[in-house]
C-alpha cells in the first residue's frame, strides 16, 4: 500500500505549534480568538508589505493569474505586493511542501489547496491552527462581501469553505472542476477494429473508413454520418454513448464480444477511469453506501470512517470483477498511472478523468467528444474538485489584509472567468457564466476541448458532491485510492482490502 502522507494528530499539533510559535510569539504556540478570527486593520501599512501566494499551477496556466498580480501590484504600489511562488507541481506535492515549510517557520500569505489539506492546517484544535477564519473579513462593511455578492458565489463552492471540523469559513473557492467522460467518437460511430475486420474486403467500407481515419481529430460530422449510416445498414458495429453505469458496463461488454467475434486481438479496455479514489468515493455515494462522516458517533475520531461494510464489499467485488474481465481499467491497475495514455493510444474507447486534465486526452488520431460520467442508482452525482484558497496567520495584520484584497481581485467576476477558463476549470461566481468572455468561450466548443469542457459542465453544478472534511479525511481518500489495486494486484479479498484501509485510517487518528 502506498505511503500515507498524513501526520498523527499529535505530530500535526507539534508541527503547527512550531509554526504558531514562530508566527505569534505566543507561549506554547496557542492562538487567541483574535488570531483565528481576525478583523481587517484600518488604513494601509506605513511601508509596502509582501504577500506570497504559494501555488502548483503549471507555467502554461499562469497567464491570467500573472495578469491579476500585475494589476494588483500596480493598484496597490507602495502598500501591498503579491509574489507568486510555485512551490510544487501537483496538489499532493504542494501539500507536502506547505507542511514542510510551515514546520520550518516559513509562512505564505495564502495558498491554493484542497480541503483535505486545509483541514490539516487547521488541526484538531482550532487554537493551534495555522490558518484563520475569514468570516470577519467577509462581513467587513468596506472590504467584505455584501449579501448580494455572497449570493453571487455558486452555493456549493462557498459552502465547501464552511465544511471543516470547526464552525466558520476557513477557505474561499478559487476555481472548480469535476470529472467528465472523454470518448472516441470515431470508434463509437463505426471506425473501429471490429468493422475493419468484418469489412476487410469491402471497398465501400474501406473508402469511407479511410476518410475518417485520415481526418483523425479533424473528422467532420458529414464524414462520420456517412460511415455510420453505411455500417448500420450492413449490420456492422456502432455503439450508443452510455448515460448510466449499467449502460456503460453493457456497452463495454458488447465491444469486447464484438472484437472477439471478429478475431480482433491486442490490448483493449472499453472503459478507463483515471482516479481510483474518485471512482470509489463517487460510486459509494451514488449507491447510498456509507463512506465517511463529519459527525462521528460519540465524538470518537476513529468512527469517522464508515466504508468497512458489507455493501462496500459487494460493490468492490463487482468492480474488481469488471477489471478482471477487462471491461474496466483504472489508473492504479493500468500500469501507466493515468488511463488517458491508454485512451490516446487507442487502447480504450472511453476514459473518465478530471475536466482540468483535458489537454492530456487530446488525440490527433480521432475526434474526442465529451459526455457526463455514467452514474448509478439514478443518482447523477459528481465529485467536485478544484482548489480553494486559505489564509495563514501572520505577525503583521497588513499581510493578512493584502492577502484578502488579492483574493478578492482573483474572485472578481471577469478575472475569475478568465482565470478558470484558461485551465478548463469552472469559475466560482454565477455572474461569471453571464459574461461575454464565458459565452464567447463556450460558443467555440466545436473547435477544441479547452472550449468544450466548460460547455459540457455548465449544467452539472447542481450535481456536485463533496466528501466530509476532518483530520484523517485525506487518509480515507488515500486508502480508497489503494483498495482496488490491493484486490487486483495484491490478491487480497475485497473484505480484506477494506479492512486494511479501515485499520490504516483508524491508526492515523489515535
């Protein structure tokens, strides 16, 4: 099983306590109510203060944030200066870097992070927290948000910042994403190996398929329709894009049977799923199977974890059977870490992955199209992803004020629209979706995936789900990332895999 990142509660308190001592000079590192519930200081600093923003955005995704930084620094010259600092290349590595740097007394003004990480910075005792609540900032009559402005934030995005182990708002939304299904439209509409085998000596098929194949990702609708109509009129193989989990499984089995019937060989899995953890968590939710809770029985932290149950065992059994039957392959069972590699290499017909990773699913060999992730049990629920912003306690309250002002600059309607779209993410305010920038962007959906993604997700925001966040919630996610491969690759039974995951989670919260 892979190495766990989370520290024990005692160790978490210790490392945050070290940072807190460095920050506040308070004996023992304990924060006061004023520290964790600050108010914005009046006026501006006597001299320019530096606000460092830690992030993990790639260099191809920082144009808009750099534009915001430059405008901010110009507006507040001599008062506040924001410095971008890319301290890692992934969210997991960013979390590791933040913890390490905090332990060494290095503290940013703000960072992007996932809620599971922010829960660790808060710790199991809010008075040892390295970050602070922003409710007083939100309510500030001059620099906060009015009720109308708060209502403009997408409800679930704002509520996510209020879902931690203590009451109040501990983070603000940056931009958000979810999962989407990428599929090989050429394959579904007739340009596939089973038809190539069945009609190998048919000149009409060969000519129509050659046009589609040569066109690759630039294939036109007319070319696809011509091939599809011919194939269907000659009892060939085309497929409907699945909407539900059961349809996805049925289509996958049908593809395998058709390939076998025509003697097609070679590595192939109809469905790829990039994230084992997202697969487990979303399917447990859709099926009404308990996963974790933010309100453990009797306040016992070991009872946050609910996934070790018979329903989960049954689901994991069926899931690993699909992998054994080669209907499904996941990131951790693929041998290549991400199933988008198999997809672009024509070894899957469908792959499910983050909307923020659209560039990894582009292929010059075929037209890539999008569909909502097939769902189970009539529950169209999708994991909400994407980072939030948290703010760190400082010796200088004006650094905190500068961090807040900078967040507001990033969350301004047009700025956030551009910031999100640059990376195929969704902006966080309802008004963003009414801007000309957004409308013009999605109007180009037929041109490229970077435009198609927000067009495909614009109607999914009411379907997003989040998992409970608490000390140890990241361990639960790590363990959900492990259980499938524990069965498939390490030959544990589903019951044993879930028991090991449960024991690992419990061990981290003692």
